[in-house]
């Protein structure tokens, strides 16, 4: 039978040996971590990678009747040019993914989501933003109708809603069909279905949709 005293001594020796081995392994790593200049020579020898300068381009835009010539980063969206360069903050940045319609503007007679379009793509184009449709002293008929029918609540989506609504009536007048137009050989009729379908890309999280339809219908001069 083994002597219990000798067994305990042997057990202690094993534990001590293991602890010493672990300490010996950890010391070099901790010493390197604490050394303030560790690896400095190697890093100094490596050449510094210069930060690449942004690529810029000139772009001319006629916005709300005024000519602008800008030098912008080629990656800049039309929305950011309007807000950051021209300080036309009526056009709102919502989802920044083309899903909410808050950034809708009228470009060369057609509505677009300005967050999805690069500014340099539209050199020489003409834009109309909410500021260009009307001012407090002289509202556009669509702006006045939105006020009358309470077509807004928080107001964040309203500039895009109004720009889109103006374009919707223009599309119907020009005979541009929509997904719900029954006969593509005939001019689309003003109807609730047509208005709802054409305005479906403009989201109102407050839920003022029925009032928006009423405002558009009044401006169109008919009953949908």
C-alpha cells in the first residue's frame, strides 16, 4: 500500500511543475505586449500606404430655375448634393434605399428617387424640388390641397408625396399607363385605383393615405 504522505508530496510536485511550465510560456507573450516599442522597427521599415483621394467631377444642374456648377465626389448621390451642397433640405433622406419615396424630386419632367441616382449622371438636367413648386406666400395647388385635406401628419414624407402627386397627374394627362390600367390602348382614367397604384412608392407611416388621395383628386378637378 502506498504511503499517503509520499503520494501527497508527489502530487504537489506535479502541480508545481505544471504551474512553472505555464508561467514560462506566458511570460514572453506578456513581455511583448508590455513593451511600448515592440515591432516599431519592423513597422517603420514598411512603406506607408497613401490614402486614395476621392475622384471628383464637375456637374451642371439647373435646380428650381437656378443654374449651379458643382465639383462633387463621383460617388455622391443626387439627394446628398441637394441637401449638403445646395442646402435644399426640403427633400428628405428616409430609407436611403429607394423604398420610402421621401426623397422624390422631379427630374427633367419625371419623378425619381434622388437617393438612388448619382449626381454626375445628370449633368445638364433640370430638377424641381419641393422648394421649387411653391413658397409659403404662393403655394402650388397641390401644396394647398395637402394643407386643406390634412394630407400630412408628421410631415416628413410630405415633400416627396407632393412631388410624386404632381407627377402622377402629369403622367395621367400624358396617357402613361400604370400597372392597374385596364386598356393600354386608351388614356388612363383618373380613379382611386390609379392614384393609389401610382402613389404606392411613397410611404406615409402616419397613415394619411385617404387624405392624400382627396388632395390629389381635388387638384385633378374631378372625383376619383
